[in-house]
């Protein structure tokens, strides 16, 4: 990568963005509420379409004179949007605490709180999706919450990669015309007619939204580049994109409107170096564009990706800390024939990340056995810069399981994209529901060891199948553990039905459906199964702790008989108070996952495999399969708070292992290659929803060309071992410690959390401490 000064234009925009205060906004909530009140007689799909159309026509907009790409869902930068259709009650409970809560704070205007309480919340109380789910299944969801975190209860479903190529080829005018043509077909059901009517309405709103920006710019004092931006907006309102600049602007309008419709996280642009390349190539060859101009446009887009954040409730903010909005862009990878592919845009995207070092977009590099050394070295240069990006995905570990285990067409599997953190999806034809739930395997084991009783509260929340004081053999313990897992999986699936049904009833998404194959052809909303592929993903939390705990019990209690099971159970109940020697034995006398000890690694793989196979017994509400992933976002911290002392020697309430496939920090003593060997024992079919491996290297490792070449060799070993994912933090421990003490000196320090990058100083103290304690490698 080139060490270069970014343009004054881009630096000015970056400085403005980073210095802007972050507020909660009720503006769209006000518009949505009014439209619903004015159209009570209409169906939910039509009210949703009309409210989005009204927001696109009325929401306050703005632009900066330096911008090359315009558009946002609020006039303010990084505003959190109150979205009443999905969730209102939690806002009522938490509005005043948004500026002071531990994680992901937002400033508030007192007058907004008053208006919300007087005119918005009274209408939505009992009507929002959050309230409907709570009324139907709230007590049940709460009862299983320490083992299963059910997601998507108070916000719309994101985690999706739209058909961006279709959007570029048709634009809102073309999609509107297509819906109008479909509406003329005979034999349509009322639902199909309403679907097409809804698409027409939202496309009309999208056209108006684009024109509004063009008109505002033209009415201002402007330089010639802003005139071009305005002309791009006008053009995109009436025809598809033609130039590279238009195509980039069109992509940003698409994602802005998706967020306005659903206020959800992780709408991902996918393989942007592939579908934007024809526009870039045409303009470069014609002389209409230089590479430097293209890079400035890309960096302007990169800044826009950082201007949208997501307002979560305080509980969810602990699980998804640091505003992981999830604009995931994948570069490289194979083409439809399976050949390695990359182009100039692949390098320009890396250069933009090298220059800016911002948390978004979540930049990913797809690798395979034939990946170019030039692309890998460019990516390594960016890794060495320390922004936590890019992360790497392995085509050799991902494509075949998607094809064979999930039944995805090989062409679609080769064109896979990443959404959010590390979740895998096909491009433009899939509602993957990749964030359906998180299953805490370690809490399930705790209940199995303690007669179904929570070690933290003394409350019986699981099945009483016995305990450490009754199991005569390790096999008997495993049999009970299997039954405990089965019980909570069954309970989880009952809740999943309620949540998915609520999404269908409350949050149909006509705009999103128009850019997901095959919804327009079928006249069927994506929430009702209109996509070509309909998956649901469950995360297994946390296999490293589970393997370490079961290995300790197996070796010390049942094989060597060095620890009495009654003594171990007592120690767990007392959080090892007075049992330091026993805790030390658990920590030091048994091998740990992550050190290439096959029998320990196989314990984790066994239970991950069992969980994955159990998912095959269930079908989601849209008629598609459930599958599994191994990643945590930041949930390893709050989920650790729910787990008492564990047999691996971990104290009650402390974090679980980070990542998803990563070892427990501080226990991987044999170096990074041993970690790869351990992780490789997990079958690729266990992580078709995404797997995450975190590693931390010292910056000194990348100071020489030899070090970078060794790192490339390490990445090629990662490919050969068929591990689906790996990511890196490159930072000194001392810098992180100083950033925690003096946050004002490190405002721009970004860190890899778990599948995403966040500003370190914006993370809660517990998560900062966990990141600091992760093992750092000085070599390979």
C-alpha cells in the first residue's frame, strides 16, 4: 500500500464526522406514527410502504460542501433512529439513560422525550413488534434467557446482502416499472397485489429522495464537483447508473433507503469489487476517470458507511458493543468457474482502508489456494496498519459446505458474500436470518452439573438430570448434557416461531423485497419466504470453554481420579473460594483447546457437531433449514456474566473466550500455528452461518518484508487447513492500557472486537479489559 496524504476534501469530511455529536432521533418515528394514524383502514404492508414513502419525501436532509457521495437517513451524522413499528417500550424505559449508559451512548433532546411520551408512544404501546412478541412469549423467552438469547425481538431483520447488481441495472424507475408490469398479470391474490402496490409506492419515494438531494445541492453555492453530484442524483431518479461515480452514489442510496425502511443492522454491499468494476473499467478506458479520482470517490463512500449507526437497547448494546452496523464488503475470491479473481478496485478498496482506518465498512478478503501474492501482501499492509481490517475468509472451507450441506447452487455458493461480522450468505437471493439466536453451551453444562440449578441465583432453570455428585462416569455426564441441550434447543425453536411470525405480521419490507430474488417474480415479501434461499442461523457459545471444562472433568475426575466430584461441585458453587489449589489444577494440569492437543480439540468438535446435527431436525417459519455458526460479536462478555464458575477454572461472571472458534485468552501457549491446527478440527459444516477466529500480533512483526512474507505463509496455512475465517488485531498492550486511562488521546484508535472493528474508547470497561488480555504473538 502507498503511504499517501488523503485529499483535503476527504480529511475535512473525516474531521467533521468524528467531531459530530451523536443523538437519538425521533423524526422518522413522528412520520411513521402520523401515516399509520391517517391510514388505519389499510393493511400493514401498505401502511409500511406509505410510511417509508413519506419519510423519503419529508425527512430533513443535508449535505456537506465537500461531499462526493450524498445521502443519509437523518440530517445529523451517526444519529440513532427511534423506530416505533419494531420497538417502542424499551425506548420509553431507557430514553433518559441513553447519554449515560455504559455502552453505545446517545445524546437526547428533552423536547424529543416529551413528544415521544405524549404523541408517539401512546399510539404504539401494545402495537409494536416488541410488545406483540412479549405478550405472546415474553415469559417463556425470559425463562430460557440465561442459556438462549433470542434476537430480532425489537428491530427488523437485517443481515442480508441485496441484489446490488439488479439495483444498478434497473434503478428505482426500472424496479417500479417491473412491479407495474407484474401488477397487470391475471390471477394475482390480494397479497400479491398489495405487494406490487407497495413496491411501486416505495420506488416513487426513492425517486423523490434522490431528486431532493439534487435540488438542495443545485440551490446552494457549489463547486463543479458538487454540480456533478447533483446531476448524478437527478439521473439516478430516472434511469440506471452509467458512470462509476453514478454507480457508487446509487449503491449508497440503496443502503440508505434499506436502513430507512428497516432500521436494522448488517445490510451488506457484498462483492463490490466485482459488480462495480465494469463501470470503473469503462470510465478509466474512456479517460473520463483517473485512478486517483476513483479512489477519492471510494473514500467518500467509506466515510458515508461510518455515518449510520444503530440504536439498540442497553441489554443488546452489551452483546453488540461499539455500533457494529455491518456494512461488509468482500474482495477477491473465486469467479463463477472457480478461478481466483481480483482487479484494480480490490486494491483501491484496500488503499481506502489503509488511508482512513475507520470501523466501517467491514472489509473482508476472500482467499483460496490460488490467491494472488500481490493481493495478499496489499491486504497484509493494511492489517499491519492496525485498524483491525481486513479480515480473511477461506473459499476452500466455505463454498463446498454451502453447496452440499445447505443445498445452495454451486454458482451461488462461489459468489458468497459476508453480512455483518462474519455471517455467510449468497448474493442477492437469501434471507439468511443469520442472527436468530445465541446458545450458551457453557450455561447448559453448568445446569447439567448442578441438577438444573443456576450457580449464580440458586434458581432451577434447567432439567434436573443429576449432577457431578451423581454421575458415575464421564459417559453418564455426557448423556445428561445431551438431554439438557436437546431441551433448550426445543424451547429455543418455540420462541423462534413466535419471533418470525411477528416479523411477517409487523414488518413486511417491500423495498428490501424488490432487491431480493425471487420476491418480485413471486409477488411475495421476503419476510414470508419470498427469497430463493431461506435460512436461520444459531450461534454456539462458546466451544473453547466447553472443551476445556469437559477435558478437565474427564481427566481429573473420571480418568485420573485426582479430584473428587463432590469437591469440584462444592468449589463451583462457592466460586472457588477456599479452593485455590483445585482451581489451579483445573487451569494448569489439563491441556487446553488451542494448543494442538487432539483429544481436547475433539471434545469441542464433538459437541459442535452434535449441535449442528440437531439443527437438521427443525425447519424455520419460512420453510427453510436451520444451521450453525461460531461467533460472538461481543456476547462473550455478557454471556460470561450469566455463567457461574466453570470446570476450566474460570471464575463466575468473567468473560468466555472471544471470537467463536478462538481459544480462551492466555491459554494458547504453543503459538499461532498450534491454534490453527486446533481450530481445523472443527468441520466446516459447523460454521456455514460463519465462524470467527481472533488473533493478536505485535506491530513489530510486520516491520520487515521478511515478517510480511512469513505472515503470507501463515495465511496460506490457514487456507490449506480449511478454516473458514481469521482476523487480527495489531496493537501494543501498552497503547490499549493508555487508551483506557486517557481516552481523549486515543479517540481514533480502532480495535477488532469479534468480527467487526470499533473505536476502543467507545467500548465498556469490561470489554476493553477482555481485549487487553488477549494473547499477543510476536512471531509465527
